[in-house]
C-alpha cells in the first residue's frame, strides 16, 4: 500500500514519464502469482502433533490420562487438517 501510493505520486513527475520509469515499476507490481495471507494452520497443526506425541508418551509410560490425551489429540489433529484444507480450497476458489 505504501509503495503504490508513492508510485502514483512519483509517476506524475515529468522525469519518470520521460524515461518510462513508471512503466517499469507498474510492471513489477503486477505478477502472475497468487499470494496468500499468513496462515495460522501450520502452527496449530504442529501444536496438535505435539499433543499426539505427548499422548503417546503418556500411554507408553502408563499414565492415567494418557489414552484420553492421545484420543483428544487425534481428534484435534483431524479437525485442524480439515480446517487447513478447507482454507486452501476457499483461497483457491474464491480469492
């Protein structure tokens, strides 16, 4: 946003128009790639995988809540995978 506002001001200068510098900057601003926003899903998915490992360790060490933590972490992992792929599908379809 900051760059595009300054580009509009600079492109009005005669020096930029004489040397066609504004066309170079305008071409660089447009690109054929789809840039997405920063996603929280990799962080949340890694947290869910950490809970899976923690639950597995608790089951192996025969702690009382180990199986509960393991099952809950699998449900959380599947939920985060579903949300992440849903976000990918929505970004590729509508944005």
